[in-house]
C-alpha cells in the first residue's frame, strides 16, 4: 500500500478518535462563557453596557468590567444594574431577648470603640463609582428628577402616579417647636479617614467616636437646618452598642418617646451608611462631584407593606421619598442613587414622613460623607425653611 495513503489514513483516525472529541468537549465547556463575553461585547457596541473606570492615577486609568458571572445582567441596562445589588441588605435584626436594649448617650461610649490612630495595612482595594440613571423593568424616572427602583409587586405605572402626589404633612418653618427628627439606629457606622484607593481590613468600619461616625453626618444636616431656621431634634443616642441585635427595637422606643413629647415632629430620618463590596473584597465608594468637591452618593429607602408589616400609611412615606429625591437631584445633580422601594419596615410606621437614608459606603471618606450631610441639610432647609 502506498505509504502516503497509510499516513493520511492514520491522520484521519487520530483526528476522528482524539482531536474532534477533545475540540467538542472544550467548546461545550466554554460555550456559556463565550456567549456571555459575546453578549457583553455586543452590549458595549450598542451602548447598553457601561464599564466603570478606575482613575485613582489619571495617567494609568484602567477599564474594568464585571466578572463573567455578572455579564448577562450587565447588558440589561445602559448603566449596568449589577452594582445596585452588591450592597448588603440593611437588616432589621430583632432583639435576642424580650427586653429592648437601652440606648446609651454618645458621650458615655466615646472611647468604647476608638477610631484607629493609624491604618497601616494595605490589603484591600477601594474603587470610586458614580451611580447614574438606570433602565430596566424595576426602574422609572421621577418628573422632578431622580429615579425609583421598584422591588415590589406594585406596578411602575401605579407608583409613578403616586410619585407626583403631595406628601401628607406640613412643616412650619417658623415654629419654635421641633419639626424634624434626625436619628441613627446604627450610630457607630463609620468611614475611611481620607480619600484613598485602599483599606486596612483590620478596621471594622465602626467607631463610637462621634466625630468619625454617623453622628457627625447628622450634625452636618442639623447645622444647615439651624441656618434655615427649621426647628429639629438630633437624637445622638447610640442604639447599636454594645449589641447590634435589637438596635431597631431600641431606636423605635426612643423615637416613640420623642414623638410623644414633641408631637410637632412630622419628619423622622434614620441616617445610615451603606456597605457596598464585591465578592473579591473590593469596596466601592459611591461619589458625585458637587460644586467642585466629592460627595458620597446617598440612597433613600422607603418601605412598602405586603399586608403583614403594620404600615398602612406606607404610601404617604413614599410620596415624601419622591419629593425629597427630586429636590435633592434638582439641587445637586448626581447626588442620589435611585430610591429603593421594597418590603422593608425600619420603624416607618411611626410618622408619614419616616425614611431611611444611606449616606455613602464604607469605602467613602468621612469628609465625603459629611459633605453629603451638609447638602441634605441645605435641601431640607430649602424645602421647609420659613420666611
């Protein structure tokens, strides 16, 4: 037999027996990955997926994309929605006993969780991120500015109609009686000491130092209310130390007592800090440039009742959430993330002006967060200030 024919037949046998099955196996194993990459590439080409830029060093700005498991979601929106889901759910943890924890005055616990004198570790990455406008089934625009993320079974059309309705209360900006309550269920939530691209994982992101935790953000809100002449109360009780469990029970008790003593209060704002982190431990610092300075972006949370949560007036809170969201966006474009409307409680049954506000994340600096507090206070002062 011709040697050439023998060689060709051998090659054919080897190809049929080994090469083709191996190729088919490799393709099958990688097909979903190729599909996701192709979908992401198509999304970029069509403008439906917006990667984010890390530009801590402007000369070496890099483009980074979501990991492959997120790419399918990334093409859903012009501004990718995967980042909206990275923040942990704010938990309303019940007390471990039937006794409600007693809140502690801030001055009595200042040194209990000291803010670190130095953070020499450099074992975590912080990236700045600016949340923008979102498309998708969960989102709709507010006429006055900003958006709502609807995580309920109510339709967007119904909520859009509700969003334009006036809120339920009237603030007397000329009254000497307190009209607004600022408080902090998780007062010990804290921030980075400065604007930087790394963090020290030994820092718990909590402190009882009132100059470095949520109390300082509340102070900035209240300074602007003072300037606008709006009477308020800033509850500086620490509800989440020594125990985090039951902190909402503790703040509920305090708010109810304050409302009983000061029935003039119409608005109750529970001011928190978010915690936005990727699976690889990278922390995001949501920022917006306002007036030439960086502010920590904020998110308003308005709770919806599924019929089991004892909040029959939840829609009235939603009216206020939409009005505040639009006012903030009108005053400081880009400052807000979409209002989160979801099945949450957070003691929002206590007034028809009760909301939770997340200021920044644990990747933001304390200066960025305090600046946001100042901006919130200015908007509230404009909304409610007297003549």
